C-alpha cells in the first residue's frame, strides 16, 4: 500500500521535472560528462541485450535513451510520472518518426501493476537515479518479475549512499553536499526548479539481496568514481588532459572493489533465473 507521504513525494518530483522538461535537454545535452555517462550506460547494456529486444524504460524523461535504443532496432515502452517529460518525449518520437518503435505511458514505477502494457519485456531499464526518488525500492523491485520474459534483464543506474567525489567536497567547505547522502534512511532533500522533494540512497547489496531468489547478478560497475560528477561544471573543458586520464582510470577499475560502489552512481544488471 502506498503511504500518503509517498504519494506527496511522487507528486512533488513529478511537478519538479515537469517544470524542467522544456529546458531539460538544453541544460544537459551539451554537458560532456553527461554524454560520457550516457555512453557508459548504453555500452553496459549493449553487452547483454539481444537484437530486437523489447524494453520497459522507467522514468524515461525526455526520451534520449528511448530514441537511442529504438534507433538500434529495439522496441521501447517508455514510462514516466511527469506529464511535461512525456510531452517532450512524444514530440521527439514524432519528429524522429519512431511511433512504431516507441510507445509511451504515464505510469509511476511504484505502481507497475497498473501498467497497461505488461510485456513481457527482455529488459527493464532505469537510468540516472529515477528510482532514488522512492523509499520503497524493494517493493518496486519485487514488481519486476512478472513483467520480464524468461532470462530477462534488469539494468538500473542508482545513487549509492557514499560518493568519493562528494565527500571530498568538504575540503572546499561544501559540507551540505559532502554529507547529504549520509542521511539515507530519512531521505535527503533535493530540489529542481524551486520544487523540493526527497531522495534516498541505496547500496548494490540491497538490490542483490532483495532479488536473490529470482535473479542472478550479472555485473556492477561504478559510474563517475574517478570521473567527476556532471554538476562540477565544465571540468572536462577546463582540464581536458586530466579528464581523459580519469576516463581511462575509471575504465580500468570500474568493476573492482571498492571503486564500483563509491561513484556518483553505479550501474547494476541482473538476470531473471
């Protein structure tokens, strides 16, 4: 059962992203590190995804990933709770003539039982920490199994409760940012376009343990462990040689402990038994 506070937080996060939807791509598309992150996530998925797969995307946003996978011969059912984001996504689908490859549904990932198109899917995918906007992640995870085909995949991009880069910001006097993830149980305040909502931080072990009866772990890798988070503006442009070196360093250690668990995000993929 969804609690009243959960509903309010969902409504606030939906309102925040709807406010930002018209300018979302203008803000983030030119960001070199965001493009690096998208490429990393897509390369991770492409290791495991079979040709012409069906994908259920959660918190699809303006559809950057949906369009990428549709252009690579997959079918994407793109979902989001934000009406504004879905309008932008629909506009892109029509502009790219991808109506046959991308379907759209407004649906919260906390209520996938209400999903009209229940698959089965070859992949359930959530990028860039959308699932951190709920304190009911185990309930969300348990709702995946009936939506997946045999041996179907889950790939999630999640914010962990410790980020090396963020913690180092305490030396620049940014104490609030440095310690915000430490309040993971009660949720940390986030805000977009003047709207405040809460987010929570999760270890990979929670996902693995929650799904261990029905899913096997395939891979976990850190994302922006050595490469700085994208909100450190223009890092790649200001320090091009250092940035390239950090990219190589991250590629070398992304699957190794402790580095895979202490980035800005981690990418985790599991397969249905």
